[in-house]
C-alpha cells in the first residue's frame, strides 16, 4: 500500500538550507525579569526545599541572573 508522505530520508526543499545549529545566544529563554531562587531550583530540576533554595541563593549571589541562563536552553 502506498502513502502520500514524503521520503523522510531526504530533506525537504524548505529545510534544505536550514540545517545549521542555532547559536546559543539565540536559545536563551529568560525574559529579562527578576530571577528568584525558586526559578533557579526548578530550572535545575531540583525539589524546592530549604537546602536547594540556599544553593540557589549562593549561585545567584555569585553569578547573578546568568546562573539561570546557564541552565536553560
């Protein structure tokens, strides 16, 4: 039985010139708003508890909002 789907092994005309990786500076998800310790804990995939919040506070004090940028794509 034949299907009308294009051959997945070949790139389409629309994607042929779009096979480059996106630069990291364009992948950042932070919106410029204030970063809280809770934001950092959640972005790291950790549970929100006092130990992890303290870790996040230290990380934010050392690196500022860039700490979140390092965790998010």
